């Protein structure tokens, strides 16, 4: 998809389609008013027939509107006062309805609508990201992929052209990172293995001079002493990898460390999962994918900052060599873990990666993981679960989520929950009872993050959608990039 911004009168656009807003009760937006007046009330006449009231998300496509240079005019219902999420709905419905036509190129005036508390930069950025998301297809494995019609959208910025231009260039880079994350997530686990993720990280480092990649193989991981990571990997024929990708553009500043769960398939291991929807456990590396996407955006935006990505990657399988419930393993931190459930594997690879993060003397550490089914139950597919040991970091992440539209919600990490993971035989167990599963998982991680400021994003409910539109969402790349952009400003 190609994007641009321009200022110019709607009636004068030589394009396949212009897109204008209609508010509730058929109140015309500024662009719609111009079209109505040059076309001698053509729009108001049509609206009087009642085909579009202006309700949020309605659309109506008109052809050959008199005295308008564009071939078509798409009317989009805007409701009354437009807030954050209503704006996103308006853009989504506009793009969806274009998708069902033969339109290759359009000029969109919805970016000129007033949205409470948001400027043109925000409106352009959201519009670009939403358009990219709405037109995304994953057809690498289709022998006869459908050709999409829509190729280009130009967004109107009636004022502040320079600001708008900067916003669309930035947004396009972010959208590309989101796409990389989705593509990696959607790949099946017979393609996307730990070695494949490592190769992707190496490719990113080859493409950007400020990125360097180092991959530890099984022998090197063993030498470091990451035994809980190796314990998860030992049931699989896929060899584990510890991937690090460093972005250096911030002088002597302490780095921000991002850790992503990279389980390329989570069968549950000996504590095997039920077969229903087990295919979706190919998405158990979406944390890793979001970190790779974020690193690629960072390199494209050339932010003045130091960031280190650490990605522990394994496959979790049952076999004669797999870990068994009751096994006890010594983590890199020296703490021992009784593995009561081999399906609670994410925390076992993350805990060693989080200990490994100490050697970078980080300013903060943020981990991203499809960690608990309980998070899906608690927050559904809208909010990311957020826990951590530092209130400033938590607030910064909540704020970045709000403004990027990639929202998180904090859950408590109180000491009272720590006792759930007591073990009679080791320093801790890897599961609690059925209560508060997202929190007890974070409690487990908290025991490996005491030396720095840390936050944990549980993306189990938000990393992909299920059902007939099954697919990765690319979350939380937008949140992480917003957090990093805020750090630099
Ligand atoms: N990858 C899963 C979490 C998950 C499940 C994400 C479903 C999205 C949808 C994780 O490794 C897991 O299996 N967690 C267990 C933990 C339990 C055994 C304490 C879970 O949530 O059931
Ligand atoms: Mn699991
Ligand atoms: Zn898992």
C-alpha cells in the first residue's frame, strides 16, 4: 500500500474516489459541504432519500457526482462527536468498503474531521496504520492469491502539511514493523522455527548498520547456564536459540531491554494441551515477533536511544526426552524450579532471559509474552495485561498504549500472590492453583527481575484474533514504539 498527504479541494481531485464524512442526522462535514455545493445539492438530495443517516461506520458509494473530477464519492457515517475509537471505526469502515470495489486509488478527507484531543499528526498516523491493517492479507501459502485492487490512499491535511508529512512517513515505518510482526506470527510452525527466527534477526542486522545480532546455539546456551530454557527445549527436535539484537544510537545511555517469548509451537509438552485450537499455538512466538518488528521500526526511525532485544526461542513438545511434571531444574539465577506443569513453559524460558538481561545494565526491562490463558479470560482481546515492579514504567506504558490505540490494563502484583507458587521441594513451582493465573505467572517472573525496573506485557488475548478472520494483530508494536518515541522526546 502506498500513502501520501496533500492539501487540495475535494471537488478538484483527479482520482478514482474521494472519501468524505457525513455526521449523524445527515449533517455534512466541510469536505461534503463543498461537494454538495459544486454539485448543486446532489449529496443532500440523495441523503434525503434516506440511504445514509450518518450513523457511525455507514458507507454509501456514489458514481458520477456532477462537477466533481473524481469518478466516485464515498460517503462515510461519522456519528456525532468523534473520539479516539470512533475515528478508528470511521477509517476502518471507509477502507473496508473500498476493499470491496475496483477502486485502486483514493483521496481521503476523513483526516480533516475534528477528533477530540487529537491533532493532525495523530489522525494521519492512525489512518495510515489502520489502512495497512485493514488491507493486510497473509497469502504466502496460497497458490492463487487474490490481487487486491486498492493500491494507494492520499490523506488530506488542509493545514500543517509538514507535520502531516512527517506523521505519514513515521506511520508507514511503524505499519511496516507491524506487518513484519504479523507475517512472522502467521507463519506455520513447520516454517517458523527457533532457527528461522534467528535468521530473521540476522537479516534485520544485515539491513541496518545500527543493529547487531548475536545468536547463541544450544551448546552456548548450556555454557551460559540457562537450564530452564534448555529444559523446555529438550523434548523437541528443533534446536533452541537465544537471539540478541542490539540497536545502538544513544551514546553511553543505559539500554532499554526488550524480551520476547519465542515458543514457535506450544503443544503443552507432557502436560499436553487439548487438540481443539491447538493450531493457534503457532502464535506462541508473537512476543518475539513483536520485538523483532519493534527493532525494525526503531532502525527505520533512527531514534537516539539504545535498545537490546533478547529472544529466547524454543519449541515445546512431548517426547521421550521431554521434561516431566515434578522435574526440578536450576535456573541461570541459581534459583531452583519445580516444573509441575510442562505447559507453563513461557515463564521457564523468560526467567533465564530476564536474568541474562542483567548483563546489559538496563535502564528498564520490558518483556512481552503470550503467557497465560487466564489473561484471555480476564481481559479478552482488547486490553494487554500489564504488571511490573516500577510505577513510573507502568504509567509510561499505559500512556503509550492509550495514545497509540494499543491499550494495556494493569493487574496487581501484590506480595500476597507470591505464596501461590511455593514448592515443598524447590525454591518455587512453575504454577500456582487455578486462581489469578496471569498474576501468579508474573509473580514467577518477578523473582528474576529484582535487580532492575521491569514490566511484563501479557499479550495472550491480543496477539492474534481467532475465528473466521484468524490472524496475528501485530500488537504491541505500536505501544512499544510509542513508548520509545516518548522516551526520546
Ligand atoms: N502459551 C500458553 C498461553 C496461552 C494459552 C496463550 C491460550 C493464548 C491462548 C502458555 O504457555 C500456557 O500454556 N499457559 C498455561 C499456564 C498454566 C499451565 C498454569 C495456561 O494458561 O493454561
Ligand atoms: Mn504452554
Ligand atoms: Zn506457551
